[in-house]
C-alpha cells in the first residue's frame, strides 16, 4: 500500500511539473509571437514609409526636369504697402533665391518652405531672397505674411500665371535677369529634411 501511495504521489508531482513546464513554454511562445508580430508590423510600416518616400522623390524628380529652365513671366508685383513694380526690376546678373507660393497651394507645403527658411534665416543675405505670393488682395496677403517674421523682400501678385500653375504647388529656384528658373526645388511636406538640405546646398554654392 505504501509503495502504491508513493507511486501515486510521484505521478502527481510529475503531472504538476509537466503542467508548469507546459504553461511556461506556452507563455514564452506567446510572448515570442507577440514580439515577432510587433517587429513585423514595424518592418511593414518602415517599408510602406520608404515606398511612399521613393514615389514622392520620383514624382519630384519628374517635376524638376519638366519645369527647370522654364521662363517665369515678368509679373506685376505689389509691396505690402501697395506700391507696384515688375519682377524684372528686382533682378540683375547675380542669382537670387526666389520662393513662389499661392493662397491656393496647400498650407502645409508653404509652411514647409518657410520653416526651412527660418532655420537658415541668419545665413542668407537679405538682398538675395525674394518671396512672391499670389493673392487676391492686399489685406489677405498681409494677414498671411503676418504669421512669418522674415527679413526678406516680400511681394504679392494678383496674376496667377506662372510656370507651375497647373501643378498648384509652391516652389523655390534661383533666378537672375533672364528670369529662367534654375535649380528648381518643389518642397515635400512629407520629407521636411528635403527643403532644409536644398537651402544648405544653395547657400553654400551660390551665396558664400
């Protein structure tokens, strides 16, 4: 009888140990699966992000080759005070950085341009940057520009004719008195570093 009891107890112990090991194994297996799923999800998100950025960059390159070296119209411009002049009056043989935008452009794209400019605002010579917005009237333009404090020549035009009018996007470029767009850059709000890098390259290459 005693031997039988001992065997029974041993059997119970073995069962307990087996169940404990099974639970531990189940716990760690489940934990490993959760970690793997998390890593796969992160990897999938990264791949999607890279694919999006690649598509955006390809589109941007196509826009660059389509519109670079085009001639901008000799726009009639207005100062914040309402004085008028033509774009050609602001230009000479030296290159200037032109930043062109419109009230019809997406606001986040414009913000990306201005935010990048803010980061290099103390490096660009104030007489080498021209900002031109297309706005219906002076009051609307003044209300917009009040949000930004930039020490550059700022003008607005009521004429919506422009090189990239059909694209309805803001852009940056270098321009002199021939009014040919050089080193055209279309900002990508999804990749903020793109605009920042553009300003740095232009600054070091043309304005140092």
